[in-house]
C-alpha cells in the first residue's frame, strides 16, 4: 500500500534581488528594486512514492529542496503544481523543540508541544515518565526551559517527538541533538518505529545514519531528483558530486545585497592527489579552488571561504580562509586556491560558503555570495581528543645532564 506519493510536484518562490547603487538610491531606483523579482524553483517536477512501513532517506546539499518536500508533505506550504497523496495519520518534526514556551517548565512544555504535534492530553500523560527519562532531564523537569542548556532543550524536544505514534513520520535533521550516546538512543528509537511498521521519511546530513536507517534514498540537487536507489549507492554518488559546486544562477541570498561586478562560478575541494573529493580525514591535506568571472574591474577585492559545521546549530563559521587586504580583479576569468596542510576538523559534516567582497565592505552587502554551496564530510584520522585538531610539528630537545646525575654512581 502506498502511504505517500508526489506526482510531478513543483514549488516556486518569488525572490527579490536588489543591486547596491553608489550613494543613496533614488526613489525610482527603490521602486525598481521592489519590482525586481525572480522565480526560484525550490522543487521542480518531483515524483516518488513511499510504501507502508518503508524508511526513505532524502539527502542533498543545502537548498537542494529536501526540507521543502517535508514542508509540502506536512502542509506547511502548498505546491505550485502537481499532486500530493497521503494515506494515514501524519506527524512532522521539522524543527526540534518547536512550540516550546521559554517561561513554562519542561513538564508544561511536554503537554504544549505534544498537543501541537497531534497527541491527546491523555496520551501525553500516559507517556510523560517515558518522555522525561528518555530526555534525561528529570532533575530539571519543573524548571522553566529558558534556563535549560541547548542540549537539554533539544533532547526534550526530540524525546516528545520520539514518542509520537503516527502512521507516517517526517523527520528533518532530528539527530543534530545531544552527544553521541543520546544520538545512538535516537537511532534506536527510529529503528523501533520502523519495526512497528511506521512509514518514515528521514532527512539528514549524517550520511552514516541515513545508511543505517534507510533502505531507499533520494538524492536531491537544485530541486530535482538526481539519483534514487539503495542507500550505499546513492550516498556514494552524493559524495562524488559533493566535491564541486557550479553556479546554476539560482541561489537564495536572503537579505544580502549583491553588486555582481564579479561572480563565483565554481567551488571545488581536492585531496592530496589533486583529485576532486567530498570526503577527507582529520589531519589530511585539503585544497579549495574557487573560480570566478569579473564583469567590471574591482580594485580592492577580497575572496573568502567559510566552513560551517552542519549538525551543531552554530550561528557562525568555524573557520575563514581569505586572500587578505584586497587585490585588483580585471575583467575576465580567474581562480584562487586555498591550501590547507592539515585539516583541523574532527569527524562530521560541514558546509562551505564563499564570498567576493570589497575590502572593508559592510555586512549585508557583497560583490557575490554563495551560501553553503558545498558539503564536506570529515572522517576520523588522527586520534580524537578535544574539539579541534591543531596542526603542529614537534621535535625532541636534548636535555643537559645535571651535575647530580653525572656524579651519581649506581650501587652494585
């Protein structure tokens, strides 16, 4: 029996683009900016079906359309065209901890969030103790959640969702919570739901979890299904295509104002053998190549590459690589390469963003900006201790012999 079906589904957004003008923009220029809108197709002509009891994984780079599909399935948004068919009671966990009120206690938020997710009060009361134990927050359950650490907050949010019992469960990045032991508990709970015959659609950048949980995987790329099949096969293809990014002209740039004197055309990662790769090890060499095309001369361009961790919810980049104070770019094509002798990141999934800016340019404006355009996976390399591998060299030093040792004679 088919529980979920998408038939040629597309979703279009109207994206407003502004171009920065020298000096204060006139009224006419501001009106022109208001009218300048482009079509952005978050999902384009997507069709697939999910049979009852199946666990389907959906992977792809940020902006590929994964979360849009879950929002369409959960009726958060409606399709521009196509048909969606759902058979059974559906619950979606798109953001862990959604619906929490900071002034209410953990216990009160269990009732509030559980109700929002579709549980009845009697059902919540029956499962209350299990939810508290699963989250590991019993000592703080009657404390307002505004005093919780981010880990406690997220663990409680997942614990509530983990005790839903719908026919169909939609999960978006729910493993980005807690430490390794709690994530293992989350995986066990999802496996238990699968054994109970629940239909699950699982979106995650944790490719190891996708491979363990999902029998079938879809690879999304720029709003379309690029590959479909067994988990290992599709993940291998994703890692291969994830080694490079080429501009498609369809990027969500939010409120950033781009002047476009120059544009980033591609970003690629290479390993020590100068082969394109999306998978590296802690301590291994990494090269990031950025290609661009210059439309108008730029006297003071700075090219920057940022790397963000995917699963920690960090609001800012963990590292920045930059060309320095500014360089002149002449019209035509060009490229820069950033060379990292030892990659410092511990195992995990990371995003790469790239910008071209004027030296000293204010935040919120740029010449060009490609947000989270590339995905990087880091596997274990050097022994893991601490939060970051610091590249370093070491050598033994000669120690001068002390007089006390020189005059000492062992007892025979």
